[in-house]
């Protein structure tokens, strides 16, 4: 899911994925919106951010 990059961080979201194009220092996410997948996940390992996009 490719979305616009915003000037402000998403409140209440801490993300440490510093290789993402939406990542901002301080563990903030600048994506205009994020999508987390998948449905019916059973543990933390199974969940991930579908909006992630590599910096380069
Ligand atoms: S889009 Fe997802 S992986 Fe990328 S900084 Fe935001 S929350 Fe983290």
C-alpha cells in the first residue's frame, strides 16, 4: 500500500523500522495512513505493517 508522506507523525504509533521510507527519527511514522496485516493473526510475529516501503 503506497501512501503519501506527511509532515507530521501518526500519534500513538511507535515504529522502529528505520529502513522504511516513512520512518522519522524518534521512532515516528510519517505515512498518511498505515495498514497492518493479516487478519486472524495469532501472535506478534505474524503481524506486520503492509505500508512499509524500503527507503532505497
Ligand atoms: S509505514 Fe509502517 S513500517 Fe513504515 S514507518 Fe510507518 S509504521 Fe513503520
